């Protein structure tokens, strides 16, 4: 068992008490006014996002898009799967995102011998009180970083996935709620397959988006060699928003308007994946729901309180690619999932209302 | 995507950008309000009525103009009322249509209607006969047709619809210049049918009407054009060069394009560099005269003859060289025109009636003197004149011509009767000069074959002559001035006769020379008389020595040729083989006019076949419409066809322009919601982009389209900002929550933005693309 605690584990009881604040109007850490339903005004939202992204940027240079997608997933209350070769900064991205927010962060290094109780926590008999006492596991945090999730056994994986889906932990018949914001950032190494348990398709569906880091460009790599020789850049990162701010921001995202035209566009994309000749399995209804939620966050990040078809298109590759199962024909034709998503986007009409103006 | 976020978009919805809040600029085109609709409608009504007045000459008289005036007035009153009440454009047009139906019902179907203006069931029953009547008029009559109720009703409906069209194009579509097309459509009818085309007055009337529409529209539209009084230097140059080009094309096109045989620029109406025709080749001059669009010259004659006279100027009898020519008469010409005539004519003068004719030639210029046959005394001439005893043609010597002469001719008419002619015997010995009987050595076979067929079994000269005349006046032959001029058909060549017998279509020259040659083939001496058919009675009476002479006038279109055949003891006798021209003399009419076979009647040229002598053959002043009755309908159809084709070719442009204007009007309307205006502006932007080669597919989002245009590098500065504003406005309008109070960013200059973007798109496209964008806009075919 290898559980590293990056930040002090908060007392679950204390966290539970703090949960009630989301419903009431109040002042968040940075002094921004949150309105009576817990939303952050769009302008302040925009500003907060800018602060987070620039903070991440100081650590991971040249990965704006990955950082933005990670933030999008956090604000859309989804979970993120980062899949790439070792050493490109997967864990660093997850850690930096967590650090910029003043919230609890746990990291779990998955290994084949990790047990479900190592993730969820365990009930221990308290001899003094003659009763069982629940010791919360590392999953009790706002951001959980699951390193190399495909190294754990299927049983442990599914314990984590249940927490992701249900936002709660059930131990010995008792359920413990996970406080929002709750986000799992899992990393996975696609090339080293020996002794791993690849995530089944059904479970990959639980992740809102999958991103790849990719290698940094030449300038960014040069800078990295220059600046990160001795000290870890992570040490300089200070939280720029509080947990209350994040809750308010999540509420703001939920309030973003989606017009019928955009819903239609989303559904049309979903249908197109199901009818695509190269795909054995298209996007599920849950996938479309997540697509829309991610698009709402992307719209808010762009400073808008309504979703454009462009927002849907912008998050489509990250949200849909890991859920699609390619046909053998696609493999022989040299197609990959992101390419197919792009081709679908190029074919589905953008039905704006103005296309049929009421004149 | 960058981490640096643009706050402007978030703010735009709430604060608005100061530049958008510019006060309402004065460049909006005001729609007619107040007295505007009435003024505009009055201008259109005036224009249509002025144009319709040109139909005089197509329809007889002027009485019908009142009906048309009333109809147009009702139509325009309807549209003006609709607009004055601020009804939608469609309702105003429908009101105009109601005006049309009401007025026509009131005038023509009052007895079968409700309250005089609402068509009842009986009206529709009455409509059929009216339309039939109109159709019959068109088919059976020569322009100008009688103003029967049927034709007037059809004219009223047609002109009323034109008024409605002009109104619709000029006011709701706001294209007053294009509305001129409607007026042009009306003008085309008289231009094609009237032999003199429109004439300056008619054209001016229509032009004034058009200018009235333009002026009114401009005045009501306000000052969105250049400020009054400032004429940019380029404008004058441009106007002058366009005018010069139009003039050049107008002059040069008729030279280059064959096929126009009537109307304003018929074939043969070439620029005549040498001035008036000299008459050296009488037949060619004659053909030219017949095809000339307008009559020119005016010759009058006053005669005491009961019937109008053929005025003869020269005879063609010389077939040497296989073409008709006047005889070379230098050796035999005699001087002293005060006493003309051979012994036979002197005898005739003593016992026959002497006709006295006073002729004033005006500008008719010819070496030969026009005179009725057979002249015996000519007085009052100036210059040197001689006469040919064989033909009695009077010719000036030296520079003496017939121009500006006024003289008195005494002539004798041989008292010809059918009985006398029938008794004429065939000529055994040549009593006339050989020149009247000569035939070329080789003739087209068809001449002899046809003659043999026509004269089958006939031996008497008169019977033979009558058979030839009847054959040529028969239903097989069609009078036409559209004979192919370029193929030498127009010439006096001999081969033309063979061609004519095959074509069975031509004009008087062909008929006359064919009859003359067929007569010679049959052994009858013949010649062709060239001159003028009896003209129109002027209504004047000239008093001469106590006798009253009836005055007639002739113009160039009365030019005519007819054959004269020689009969023993009788002399030269004129025949009239040309259908539809002149008058057939009593003696040259068949004893009993054969009744045409009803089955064939439809094919008959209405003028063909034996006809009763017309008391005034000049009642049909224009030879060009000799077959007009038959060709009126086809011409109308072809005019309509051309108009429809033109309209079809221009319809993409018109459709596109009207779409833009509609959007503009909607967008600039004072109370238009921001949301709708943004959608309209964006839709127009996409259309313009499609027109100028940057179409946006339905799969492309507004933002992607914007980025693509921006990436092409064509957009910088103001147009780029305009495009950005349009796109942002559209995105808000199309996708933002319509329930929230936040409207799209207010943009009072949205249409200016569209114009700026359109200008940029246009500027960066090639000229082919611009041309295509104008006349075949791709946006009409854009997938939406």
C-alpha cells in the first residue's frame, strides 16, 4: 500500500459541516460576491479561470489546451483520464490543478495489490468506545489523483469507479457522502501493458474526458530544462481560488443556457457516431449528457452564459474519443477515434435558429 | 485556445459599446408615408397611361384610352389606399388587384355583377365571348384593329396588370428603375406592330412617364444618395460614355444583325451614305422603300377621276442580261411633253374620258416623272423632259429630276371592259417592239412548267392573263416583305422569278415580274410598271377651273410594281397580281368571285384571292402590315416570349435584390427586435459571402466561418470589426437564452456593418465572381 498524502487530510466530519455553505449567500475566499443561489457572476468566473490557468501555465509551459480541458472537466463536475506515455507531465498537471485550488487533495498510486478498502477507507473497532469507527480512505478529498489506474485489480478499480459515479462511499452498509467539488484525475500509461488491468469500456465511460498531454514543443522543453533542474516548480504554486469559489463556479456552469438548436446539434452528433461505418459502438446517452455539461463549462470559460455549437465541437474530441469502439475496418484503414470524431463534426449541420429566420 | 480570456464578449451584453450607440443616422430610406403613397401611385398611373397611349395605331381611335385610364386609376388608387393605411405590402397589391377587377367589371360586366363592381357568376359566363371576340379581332383584323369591347377589355386587363407590376416593383421592392421594364413591355407592342414604330412623340410620352416614376421615387426616398448639387467629376464622364456606347450600339447593331424585318430597325434600313435613293435601279429602291420603317416623303395628287389612281413613274421591259431594266431609250426619246401619245392614245383622248390630275411631288427624287397612265399632256413642269413613245414614260434629261415639281397631267383611261378584253385575239404578228416579248435564252424550268400548268387548255389571251393573275393571288402565295434580301432576291434578276415560284412568298416586285414573264411565256407582250399604288384620301378638295379634284397623298410605303400586258386593239392593260396591294381593276376581276373552300380558308392570306375593288385601297396605309392580321398574334407571342426570357434571365438578380431589400427594410424598421435584426444581418452576410465566392456550408458554425474569413487575410480594420460585431450579434440572437433580459449587443449600425463586410467581400473577389454574384447569385442555391 502506497498512499501519499499531499495535503493534510481534513477531518471528514468537518468537511461535512462545511457542505452547507453552498446553499447560502456569502463571501468566498477572494472576496468575490456570490449571489443568493451560489453562483459566481460570469465576469468574476472568467477572472478566476484566468488566474487558475495562468498559475498552471507557470508550472507546465505550452500545455494551455490540456490545462483548459482539465479545468473544464473540474467545473463540469466530471472526472478526467489523462492517458499518455510516461514522463510528459500527466501527474504534474493533476497536481498543479489541485494545488491552485485551496482544497483537499489525495493521491493514490495504484498497484496490483491495492485493495478496495485502501481506497475507500475501513471501519476499525474502537476498543475504548466498543464500537466500529470509520477511518476514511484517500478517496475522501476534493481532488483525487489516481496514478496508473490500470495497474490496480478490477475489484479496486470498480471501488473507485463507484465512488466516482455515486459521489459516496459505502462501507459496512453505511454510506458516507463525498463533498463537492469532487474530481478524480486518473492517469494511465497506454504502452506499458504488462501486468495491467485495462479499464473496461463501460468504466471508461465514467470519465467525462480523456486527454493526452503530448510532448512539449521545443521552446517549452528548453525552458523546462533551464528552470526545473533543481527545484520542483510545484513548490512555488499557491492556491489562487478557494473551495467555495469552485463550488460557486460549478453552480455558474450549471446555469449556462443551452438552446434547443444546440441540443439538437448534440443529439445529431450522437446519432452520427452510432451510424458511423467505422464504429462498433457509438456515443451513449450518458456520453451526450457529459458532452453537453463539458460544453457548458467550456462556454462559461469563454465568458458566455450560453452554449454555442463551437463549444460542443471544442470538447467533442476529448469527451467522445475514449468511448468509441472502432471497427476492425477502421483499424485497417488507419483511422483513429479522434479522426473519426473530427470527420463527424465536419458532416453534422449546425442548426442555428437563424438558418430559418422567421421573416 | 489560450488562457488569456477576452472579457469583451462577456461585457458586451450588459454595457454595450459606445460606438454602437451612435444616434440614428439619416441614411435610412423612408417608406412613403402621408401623401407619399398617393403621389407615387399618381406618378405610376400617369406613366402607364402615357405609355399606353402609344397603342393608338394598334387599336383604332382614342375612345379606348378612357377605359384604360379608368382601370389604371382604380388599380393605383387601390395600392395607394393600402399604403396610406399602412397595410402590409401584399395587402396593398391585393387592393390594387381588387381595383383592377372592380373597374373591369364595372365597365364591361356591370349587368352580371353584384353592385356593379363584384363579379357574379354571370360575369364569368360573359367573359368567354368577350375573350373570343378579342381573339377574333386579333386574328382577323389588320392593325389598327377596331376597338371592339373584347379587345378593349383585354387591353384594360393587360395594362392594369402592367400598372400593378410597375407599382409592385417600384414601391414594395423599391426598384423604380427596374419598373421601367413594365413600361417597356407595353411599348414593345406598338413598336413591333406599328409600321412607323413608336415615333418621337410616343417615345417621349413613355420616357416622361418613366422619369416621373424615378423622380417621385427619388424624392420620396430622401437623401440617401450623394448630397444634392454635388456632381462628382467621374459621374459626367461615366454618363457620357454610357450614352455614347448606347448610341453606337443602336446605330451599329442593325447593320450587323440580320432578321429584323419590321418594327424599329427592319432589315434593309441601312444607313444610306449617299442620301436619298437615286432610282437608278427602281426595283431595289422599291424594296428599300417598302422595308423602310417610317414613311418618308409626301406626294399629293388631286384628280377628277372617280377612283384613286395608280401613279406610274417608269416601266421595266428590257430583259437583256436576264434582269429587268428600263429600256435604253436615248435614241427614241421625244421632247415636248405638252403633247404626248401615239395615235391610239390620241384617239382615246378624243372619245375616252380625259382625267385631269394635279401632282405635287415634294421630295420624291427620280429621273422619271410620276404620272397616271396614259399621259397625253403634262403642263407646269420645270426642266427638260422627254417621253418614250413605246412606254409613255416621261424622263428628265441632264440633271432634271422629279423633285419639287408641281404639274398637271391629262391622261386617258382606255375604256376597258371584260367583254372587250375577252374578245381580244392573240397576236399573230408583232405589233409591239420585240423588247416586250423577249425572253432570255435559258430560263429556270419551273417557269415554263408552272405556266403550262396554269394555262392548261386556255387559248384566249385574256383568259390566260386572268388565270395567271388568279394563280398568283391564290392561297399558295403569301405577301411578305421579309424576302431574303441578301440572296439577291431583292434584285431585278431573272432567277428571282424561279425562286419566287418555289418560295411562293415575296412582295409586289416578285408578283409583277413573275406575271410579266409568265405572260411572255404564254406569248403576251408584257412589261412591269413601277410607281405608286393609290394613296390615302386627304379629305381636301382642290378647285381647278370650276372642277373639284379629290386630293390623295402618297408616301414611300405606297411604292408598288404591277404588270402591264398588251392586248391587240386595246393596248396596254394593267393587272394586279399582288395580294393585299392596290386595287384589282374591274376588268381584271373574275366574273364570279369563287367562294374559297372553307377548309382552306384558314390558310388563306386574307388579302389573297379575288377581292372586290376597295374604294380606298389606301385605307391600309402601310404595306408592311399586309399580312399583319395573320402575323399579329405570333408577333405578340414572340414579344411576350422575349419579355419572358429576359425576365427569366434577370429573375435571379431580381430575386436576390428583392431579398436584400426586404431584409434591409425589416432591419431598419424602427421597432425591430435586436434579436431579429441580428439574425437578418447575419443571414444577409452569409448570402453576400456566398455570392462573392466564400460560401458557408451548413456544417460550418458562425465562429468557424468568421475565423476562416479572418484567416484568409482579407479582413482588416473596419470590415473586420463589423464582421466581428455581426457574428457576436448572431450568436447571441441564435443561441442565448431568449427569456433573459439580456438582448444581443445593441447595434444601430447593423446594416452599415453588413454593407462594409459585403464591400470587402466584393472587393477581394475576381470580376467574374462579381459578375456571377450579380446575375446568378450563388446564395439563391445555398444550402441552409
